[in-house]
């Protein structure tokens, strides 16, 4: 009988399924305020900069800080309990946001969601790694990762529908109560896997400062990180303010906006993420200098469709044109990870990936929505509702142009390093 990590095969699949549900719920609670932004703006008389602050820094600052503090607990304590506790914390914060009586209370509740979500990811990835041996982790990891797009689809589509029927307050409370039930489910029905050896070679884990130093010394990596972070920032800012854009400038209703954006971003993201890995393997292989070019080409292809979507005469045209950026948005991640795996030693990979993901999350969520919101307020004071259209175009265009410069510099640095090594050989 196949037994890994102390769990039978069928039981392992159940655990992966529950963890995927946890991931989806975290994304739903993260995304729900995006579709409800205009209701929140009306309730608390907010400007777009305040909305961007709420959906960006209010969440991401404590998410990153808590992640650095909580992640090591997954190596020393019961991960099942840590995941369950995390779900309960962020779900309680989501419900509390529905009871907020002021903007400050709303921001604090969003910060609580960030703290809670920071604890589930590292523990869940660790559990999956211990349940499956080398060579068999790809499928369960892919299943778990699909929780992102399931969450986006459900959060935008279902959130728009609930928001239209129940209003923003009851929607947040309902989602919070549902999350609490999921947390209890994890605690009562998921078993803690037996831990595997974390380093079969016996090598000590590199200190964090050494990991950062290794990344900084690798040719082109810093430019790749900056470029990919700006790529992510452009996409996240656009996604965050696409619902208000469709509601304000095209007079669409919140239920339809949530439904169609959920389908486009959720399904498009899943397809783009899966295809990007296959394309990177076939076109780039072991030639590191090709990876920045691949990401840059995807961004270059996406930008005209972003701009066309923002200039579209109708909401239907805007949504149709937004399909292409939705497909291309995930392309930055997998190729960046593939480069990272090749330039750092095995015992530094986990923390190197943590640096990469923290950088992407911090820049994308921390600055993307806030920059668009600030630009919208600036242009809106002069142009009215049209200011949001201009803000989206300016934000995506400048972030993308800046990113393309770094992708080219990364390519040049990696190519020079490869040429130098070939000459020495």
C-alpha cells in the first residue's frame, strides 16, 4: 500500500483538496473588497487613493511582516493547527470588516486579514512536500496552486453577486463565517503529515543575509526581480481598479462586472500560468538569458491590449480586450522561478523563493492599487470620471516601460556571463 508522509494515498488527496479550499478562501477574502470598492467609497466618502491604500499597503505591509515571523513556526510546530488558526484569524478579520463603522476600522480589519493569510501558505506548501516524494510533487502542487484562480473566479463573480443582493456589509460577514467553518474543518479533519528530512545532504541552511547576497551577486537577477515586480505591479493596479472603471465609465452593474472579470481573470490566469511553464521549457531551456526576453515579450504584447481595453467604447469591448492581459499576466512568475532555481544552491532555494515572492507581493499589492488610486484622484480633479481611465493608462504604460528596461538589462548581464564562461571553458 502506498504510504507517504504517514498518510494513505486517498487521504493525501483529501488533504490537498482541503488545503486548496483554504487557498481559494484566502484569495476570495483578499479579492472581495476589489469588487465592493464603489460601495465602500459611497459608504465612507472615500477617494480613490484611500481605496488603493486599503486594498494595497493596509494588507500587504502586515502580510509581509507577519510572513517573516510566522513562516519559521511551520518548521517547528504542528502545521495543520497553524493553517487552521490562520484561516480563523483572517476570517474573523473579514467578518469584522463588515461591521466597520469608519475607514480606520476598515483598514485595521484588512490588516488583520493580511496577518492571518501570512501563516497559511508556508505551512501548506511544507505539508504537501512532506506528503509526496521527489518526482511526485508536481501534480499536488499544481492542484494547490489552482486555488489562486478558483479564489479569483469565486471572489469576483460570487462577490459581485452577493454584493448586489446583500450589500457589502452582509457579504463580508457571510464570507467571514464561511471561512471560520473552513478553519474548523481543517483542525478536525486534516492530519499532520510526518516530516521528511529537509536536507538530505546534511548541509546547514544558509543565513538569510547570505541568501540575499547570493541573489545580488548573480548576474542579472536584481534586474529580473525589479522588472517582474513592475510587471506584477502594472497588472495588479489594473485588476484592482478594473471593477470601478467598468462601473463608473460604462455603467455596468456590480454583479455582471464581478461575473465577467472573475471568469476572464480566473480562467485566463490559470491557462496563462500553465502555458508559461511549458513555453519557457521549450524556448529557453538552459539558456538563462532567454528568460527575461520571454517575460519582456509577454509584457510588450499585453500593454497595447491594456490600453485598448481602457479606451474601449463599451464595457463589452473593454472586457473582451482585457482577456489578452489576463492570459499574459501570470507569465512573469514561472520563468522567474526557473531562473532562480538555476542560480542559487539547493540549500538556499526555499529562502530565495521567499525573497522573490515577497518582493513581487510587496511591490504589486503595496504600490499597484495605491499608485492608480492617487493618479485617479489627481486626474479626476481635472477631468471628472475620465480621470480613472487616464490613471490606468499612465500607470500601466510607465510601469511596463520601466519593467522592459530591466528585462533587457537582465538579458544583457546573463548573456555576458554565459559568453565569459564559454570563453574560459
